[in-house]
C-alpha cells in the first residue's frame, strides 16, 4: 500500500471524509503484497483476537443493563484504538484482516469509524471474503442512520419504544425493494439469516413524532 495512504488511513486523520474515502478505496484496490512475514501474521492474529473479543462482548444471557453497555463501550474504544494503530502502520493484508477490522470499527461511536468500516468491509469483499458484502452494506446503513439519513439497504433494525421488539422499518421506501431482497438473501446464505447487531442504541431524529431506536 502507498505510504501516503497508510499515513492517512485512520478515521482520525486531517483530510475530509469524502477525500479520505476516495484515497483509501484507491489504495485498497491497487494494493498488492505478500501475506507471508512475521509482522503480517502477528497483525492477523491480533485482529482476529480483537474481533473475537468484540463478538464475545455482545453475547448476553439476558438483556444487558446500561452499566454493562458502558463497560462494553469502554472496551470497544480500546479495541478500536488498536485497530487504528494497525491501520496507520499498514499491517493489514489478508481478507480476514480487513473484515475483522471492519467489524470492530462498525461498533464505533463516531460516524467516521462506521464509514471506515464500510470501506474496509468492501476491501475484504474485493479479496473474496464471503461475509464482507453484507457487513459493508450494514456499515453503510449504520453510517446513514448515525448521520440522521434514511438507510438505503434495509439492514438496520429499529423500534419505536423500548418495550417493543426490534424489526425492519416497514415504512421505509427500501423495505420491499429488489436490492433489499437481494441483500436479505445474501445474509441468509452467509450468516444464517441473523442480522448484524451491535447491541448499542442510537436514536434517529428524522421524525420528531416517532423517535426510533435502532441496532445494526
């Protein structure tokens, strides 16, 4: 990967989001390099461990309390900071590396981390990761929701009141679209039909009369 792209890979860089997305995507598509080497193997193992810890933190035997989520959020920030360090040092090579980094970052609290997760998941898909297309779509929808825009691909589950179950938004224009049906089919093939959920809650203010809580 070009050193300039690696230098600015972190979502906390100084360039704008759009320019950064173009730069990163161009660098990822053109990136080639050997998977061998002690540093690459070490980074791959660490990214897998970060991913597994991220997923383990989201397995609850009962609904988590706000205190439990606060603890998870603190660990999320530590994992995300380490992923940024690995990105800045240009340590990602294999499809799994990009996928694992994307999953950790899409649980970020900031919209730029989520947008970067979308790009990383797309890069994993370019490298042949079978689950990456769904994660890329889910991260894009999450980014749109987090920035108070309507999601486009129908991956985010919502609820109006805390005592209601999460469900796909039946009022959204994408709910019956062909693209959504295609993505749902891909989800069933690659993830057993389970939606990708962070468990974190965020409220959209798109409609003042119907404040919605979503997970993704």
